C-alpha cells in the first residue's frame, strides 16, 4: 500500500513555508476537532466512455433522484467516502473520476474546463443520463460550469464550489498562482511527483479530516507518473477561469454554491462573487472546512445535498418563474 513518505512530507512542508496562507490554515487546524475519514467500500469500475477508460462508482436505488459526483484533484472519487453511505441511501449516485484525473484515462489535452465540459457531455451521452443533479467541487466545478454553458445539458440542478469560474476579483492561493503563471513551477512540481502535491493539499486544503490509508494509496496510485500531464490544468488558470466567469450569468438552472469557510486555495471570497453572478443560486458556507470541504464536513455535505435535491432546488426554480 502506497503512503505519503518522508520525501513527500518534506517537500510539502517546504511549499507550505512559501505559502502566506499557511498560518491561517494551521491555526484553524489546531482549533478544530480532527478525525480520520472512515474506510468505506466504494464499488468502483472502469468503462469505456467518451473514448477513454473512465473509472466510476454507482450505487443507490435506481428509481431515486440521480446525483452525479465529479472528482477533485489531487484526490479521486474516494474522497467522497465520508458522505457516500448517506448519499447512496437517499439517491442513485454515480461518481466519476474526470478524464485525466483520479484513475481515469486522459492527457494534457483534457486539462481545461472547456475540454472537461465537452468530455462530460460525451460521458453523459454514453451513459444516457437525464435529470441530473450535478455535484462538482474543485476541478469538477470548472467542468460542470463549462458543460452547462456550452452544451444542451441534461441537468435539473448543479452544486459547485471551491473551484475556478468565479467572476473577479478571482483570488487564488500563492502557490496555485505560481503554478498557473510559470512553466518552471509546473516542471519542478512534476519532477517531484504526485506525492508532494497530495501531501501539500492535505495540509493547506484540510481543516478537520485526515485521509485514511486506502484513500492515500488510491491517490498516489492514480497520479503516479502522471503529474506532468495533469499539471497542465493549472497552465493559464486565470485565463481559463475568466472564460467561464464571463458566461456564468447565462446558467439559468438552480445552482447551489458551497465553499469552506477556511478555504484559501480558491479563497472563500470567490463564493459570493459566483453567487451574485448566477441568476438562480443559493450560497452555503460550510464551517470548519477548507478546500476539501466535502471531506472536512462529510455529514453536513451529505445533508446539504439531500436538502437541495429533495426541496431547495425546486424552491429556487419556482421563484425564477
């Protein structure tokens, strides 16, 4: 089983020392009650979708409302372990490792919100999905917004947060800005490999939770030898995000914007800008949660989605008429 080794931890610590956001996150981590995410069996499988080998997991009643979860980075669909049982009790859930992320096949040409939105459209077509409640955190937020903007979508609602696509001022953590601006930063990060990226995100992005050994093993295996390709997602990230932000006001479907109150990678201030720009939206800030808010507050995250799908999105839909 792969672990975060000393090399990973030391390099992550070096990056944290260069991160002006780290003292704020460190203080929040010390004040919070921490826990290790319980090990939950998520029934993953791999299918040929959108011309690629895509890993997904499917569970829950077939006749229940459909909730589609999109993977974050540098984690995978296993990051939803804390909310998996509650969500699959109430809904038909399909979790998807986006192309190039997690254990799904992909390359540098897939590393933009536009490309991810196009691939998501092809995946939904191949799976013949309809009436979707789409949940997209982190890189999944960019994919979800791009899909809704550029395609004749199949969505009833969206839940997005902690990712790119918010109107300005678009505030990013220092190290993410550096990855976006300088190719040398991406080359250095790819040379170090996936381990330091995972360890760095686990510290700067998490307030309460600590990934369990099964999750860490999955994340390291998923990105082993692939860091260079995946890091193209950060290239010109501000321009990619601005292209989404310029058109988010065209998204008329009910949208729940969620963010962790201690989020610094995609600063929590971005949440209100997105909520203000969307015509039919609601904002939810999760307390004692960072960038990995769905893992920091798994019960709250599951309850938030449950309330949204069962009633809240309908209220917004009705008020928009």
